[in-house]
């Protein structure tokens, strides 16, 4: 048992991370370096940025797994690969520079397939690959004994590192929860936190062993009781004499041999080959049952034959007569069916012919109505158009007289539009002729009044010269008027000049003028003469502009006359062109020049007559030749148009009479064929019923005869039936029944004798097996007692050590909780009862309160943080707290910050806390709290006491890290 107390003699190692490099790990799809050199590092980021991913990377680096991502007992490293890698060939890895017991070390872990490989050494260059247990033994030597199995040691050390170095929200809640559902989880969290998880696991293993041994012991007890009951039953069944060993095996053997001798020699060949009597009895029983089954079947069949033997001959005669009658009826039915099909074919043919004739009659009536209407249309069109004389012409002559009927309908419609257009144009011809003469007169007058080309060019030159002269005169006016105006302004300024001294001494006034009065006289003369020059220049400009306007007016009038001449000439040319086009159209359409409106209407009526003729001829040609048949002729074209209607009525009436006669004859034929078909159907139904009845009787008689024959073959196979054979069969079956009865008696006697001997053998076997079970149960009870004693020892060791460690923690937890819990309600935190010392209780004015039920969320968080920080101060090294601060008010925040500040100042060289948060307010208050603290001592030299790292981005766009505090250069300034 000494190995479970090894912790007392071994020193825990503080693992302090100085920096952490995470590359392509889950949501961190690039390489990010975290600086943990300060005693307190706060990683601030919004949710979903990578705070938990960083903690999981550190957990994987130290333990080789991420407990939250495990499935079952194994861990697949493929889940660590990022979903959105920044490089296709990127390797998921994590590395850290750390201090173990003050010595600087380096560790790196990388994903290799579904596993991971780890390297450890003094620096990156000296790092060597280590097996999982070797690395965990360096990081957590106190978590398992050196003699422990490798797999057990790995599991213990992984859980110890996870439980003591990483605090999640779930573990934070488990530290103070007291409900039954989470009591097991709370026990495990405390065991990890206190470093005694191996004792708890040992106790759990003992419990499992006890459960398994108890289950096996129960099974052995049940089996022993079952076999003992069977032994008692066998002893009662055998009685004292048989139990003592009186054997009856010779009697059973004799009965078995007697039964075997009653069978045929070929049936008992296997009897000699059986190794023991039990097998021989089983074989005899099977053989007897087989013979008995065959005997029962033959006996039943023989009794059936004997009962029906008197009607055997009548059945044979009835079956023979039925077969002959069935053949005759089937032949008659087939003939009637053939005649019926022929009658149906004839009826269908007559019906089809009547339908075709009826359709011809309908087509004939439609054709008559159509041709009668169209012929009337032709006559009406001739009368409306005034072509009465054309009624005496035949249809063919009329077609020749009006050749337009050969045109297409579109061509005739186009001719109508052309005639209408020409008619409208011809109606304006008189007016256009008169207007054309007037235009000739106007053109001559305009040509006389219009200027010649030379005159027009001269006027254009004069206008250009006048405009140019006006512009030059205006430019001259500007050149004269502008200086004069400026001189006048200067002179007026000079006249108002006040010297302020004696005028005679003024250099300006006395220069060349010999006095001021002479100067002023000259200025007045100049001011008087200057406007006359300007007025003369302006008069010249006005004259030049008037001359230019006159020249432009003359030029405009000449151009207007020229334009009027061109307009009149164009109008006359257009009228002449229209007149020429009209003459060509008259000639093309065959219309005389000067045709009247009546003549144009006559031409239009010709087109209407052509339409009527074309429609009539098209309808006549569209009539199917079958409508009239070979005996009748189609309406001919040689009939006069006036007699066309009477001719059509005569032709169609004659053809219609023929069709009606055909329809009457076909109706009579259909009726006769229908009657013949119905008679055949009636005969067919009667014969079919007779055949059905015949087959039913034949089937019944044949079944009876077949059943009788089958029974005879079963009772006496391959033998023709006769009265003698029947008597012989019944005698043979009687003898066989007696023989089988004797065999069954001998077998039952042998089985009864053998059963007693078998029960004695079974009794001996059961007694021996029961004794073995009793011995094995005694051994298992000894193991169970030993396991219970071991569990008690482990529980006592776990309870003793954990109570001592919890008591040590409570001395630190109370001051931490009191300072952190600013709104003081509770006086102190106490342990629970001896049997449940992990059940923390709060003392408030003599009242005992349960943190799991009576604390608020913030109070529960304060107590859990106090527990974890107390344990962290005792262990030393780096501790990761993932979102541990959720329920904080302003006062609690101040208390927590004071505790963190005090912890950093007291344990900066041994303790390092990494806290993740999404609260910007907490980060700002930490900066305010630590802004006045100087550099502190760390294994990496003097460092700022607080470092705040901010993460930005996400797993898709990339993670970016920046140092918010201290700013660059602050640490140098502080030093």
C-alpha cells in the first residue's frame, strides 16, 4: 500500500509557460504567438474569436488530448485540423517555452495523422521525440506511481494536468454544486485539483471489482441451488434401493435385443454399430416410429379402399362416358363459336357499309347546299354588276370571259386596292391639270423677278464689305473713347488735388506751366474738346452699321426670291411626275384615260364575279369522287349559268335516291345478320352450360376414382387391384399391427430400465458438480472480503489526505472569499460533516447555508474562484481560467481585482494566471488597477505584472493578435 502514499515524499513540479505558439489549430487557422511572461495575462476577445481554442491548444500541448473533444476512450487528432486552413499543406501544431522547477525547457506537439507526436528538450534545437508516458512523467510525476502500468499512468497524469491547470465554466460550477446529479463530477474535480485522483480511481476500481465478484458469486449461488434441487428430485425418484446402486442394465439390454429381432435384418444393421444402449434405444424408437407411420398410412388407405370397393366399377364407367360426352360437346361448341365469329364479321361488314353510305349521303347533302349557294352567288353577282347578258353563257365560257378567277385571292384583292387608288388619283386629275397651268405662269413670273447669279454674288460681296466696315468703325470708336474716358477721369482727379503746401512749391503744378491757373486752363480746354472726337467716332459707327443692315436686307430679299422660284419649280415637277405615274397605271390596269366612276365600279364588279366563279369551281373540284360514284357524273361546266341551279338539283336528287335505296337494303341485311348472331349466341350459351355441368360431374367422378386408386397404391403399391388382392392386403396389415405393438412394448420396457440407470449416473454427476460450485463460491467470498477491505483502505487514505488538503485550502479560501465577496453576508466558509467533507457550508450569523442552494450565481462564482486560486497558489506554475468571470457586480469586481493584484505581487516568481474574457470593462479596470505597479520579478526577468492580449477575426477570415497593455515601450520606460 506504500505506493499510494508516494505523494507525501515527492515534490510537485510547477509548470510555467513563458510563451505559447499555436499554428493551424481548429479556429486559429494561422500561426499566433501568445506571450505569457507576465504573472497575469488576460486574453480579451469577442465570443467565437479563439479564446477557448487557445486553452484547448495548451491542454493538447501538455496532455496530448482535448477532453471536451474525446469520443469514447480514444482521441482522434484529426478533429484539431482547422476547417478553413490558410495553407493547404499546413501542419497543426503547438509549442511553448516553459519553466519546470525553475529550469527553462521547450515542448512542441504536432498532428501526425490521427495521432500526435511530442518533442521535449532544453531548447527547440535540443528537443527530442518522447513517448506519451515519458513526457507526462516529466510534466506530472506526482500524478502516478513509477510502478503503475503505462496506460494507467498516462490516464492519471492527463487528468491531473487537466484538473489542476485548466478551469472551465463547467468545472467552476462543479466546485460548489451539491445536487445528486453532479456529486460524482464534483468529487472528480476536487480529486484532480488536490492531486489525489489516483486514490479516487483506485477506490472506484475496487468498487467495480466488488460489483463484478458479487455478480459472479450470485450466479454461482443460483447454479448451486438449482443443481441441489435437481439432486433432491433425483433421489426422491430413484428411492433408497436404486440410489444404493442396484443395476438393471441387463434387463434393458435384453428388451432392446428382443425389439431389434422383430425387425427385418436389413433394418437392424445399424443397431449393432451403436456405441451404447442409450443410442440403441433412440435408434429403435425412431425405426419403430417410422414403421408405425407407414403402417398407419397403409391401414388408413386400405380402410378407405374397402369402404369404396363396391362402387369401383360404376365410377370407371361414369368417368369413361363423361370423357366421351365432354369431347362431343367441346367440338359442337367450337363449331358454334366459329359460326358466331363469321356472323359477327358479316354484321360488322354490313354496319360499316351502312355507316359509309350514310356519310356519303351527308357529304352529298353538304355538297348540294354548298354548290347551290355558290351558283346563286354567281348569278346574283352578275345581276348586281349589270352583266345580265353573261347569264346565257356556260360556266366554262364565263370562266374564260373572266380570266381573273384563275388568280389567287390575294392577287384579286391587290387589284381592288390598285383600282381604288387609281380611282382616287383620277378624280384629282382635272384639278392637278389646272393647277399645273397656274404653276407654269407663276414659275415664269418668279424667274423674271428672281436675281441672276451675278447679281446675287454682287449683293453678297456688298453685304460682307458693309459688315466688315461696321466692325472696323466700332473698333476705332473703342480705341478713341476708352483713352479719352481715362484722361477725363485723371483730369478730374487732378483738379481736386489738395497740395497742403504753397502751390508754387508743388513740383507737379509748377512744372512747365509757370503756374496753377495755366494748368487748369489747359485741362478745361482738353475736357471740352474730347467729347467732340467721341461723338464724331460714334456717328461714323452708326452710319457703317446702317449701311451693313441695308446690304443684308437687300441680300435677304434676293435670296427669298430665289428660294420661291425653287419651290415653285419643285411643286410643278412633283405634279408632272404624279401625272406620268397615273398614266402608266391606267395603261397597266387597262383603264382608258378619263374613265368615270361607273367604269371603275364595273372593273371592281368583274373582280367580284371572278371571286364567285373561282369559289364555285373550287368547291366543285373539292367534292370527293366517291360522293357520286361511277354511275353518276359531276355537275359539268357546259350548263348555262342561268340553268345551273336546276341542273344541280337534278343531279344531286338522282344520286340521293340511289344512296337511300342502298341504305334501306343495308338495314335489312343488318337485321338478318343480327338475328343470326343472336341465335348462335343462345346456342353457344346453352352448350357452354351443358359442357360446364358435364365437366363438373366428370371432375367429381374422376376425383373419387383417383382417390380410390391413390389409396390402393399407398396400401398395396405396384399391384393391380382385385378382390383377392384386397383380402390379402387386409390380412397382411393385421399381422403388421400385432408385430409393431410387440416391438413398442419391448422398447418401453428397455427404456424404463435404462432410465433408472441414467438417473443414478446423473445424480452422481450433479453431486460432484455441486461440490465444485460450493468450493468456487468459498474462494470468491474470500476475494470479495479482500476487495471490501482494500476499498475501505483506499477510501480512508483518500478521505484522510483530501480532508487535510481541504482544511489547508479552507485557511486560504476564507480570506480570499471575504475580500472577493465585497457585499459581505457570510462570516466564513466551513467544511461539511466527516462523511461529506466536500460539502462546503457558509456560516452567517449562526445560520448554516448551502452554497449550491442558498448562494447567488455571483456568490457561487466567488467561492469557486477562491477555491481554485487557493489551490493554484499552493501548486505554482501556469493556470488557464477560461471565461471564469461572468456574474460580477462593481463591488465584486473591485475585490477580485485586489486579489489578483495581491496574488501577482506575492507570487509573481512562482505563479502565472491566464484568464480569458469577453468583457472590455474588466480589461479596462485591470489596466487601471495595475497601472501603478512597477515591474515584478519572474523566471524570465523583470516583466510587467499585467499583459492584455486582444484577439480579432474568426476562423474563416483569420485570427489577429495585438498587445493592448502594456503599450510598446512602456516596460522600457518603467525600468
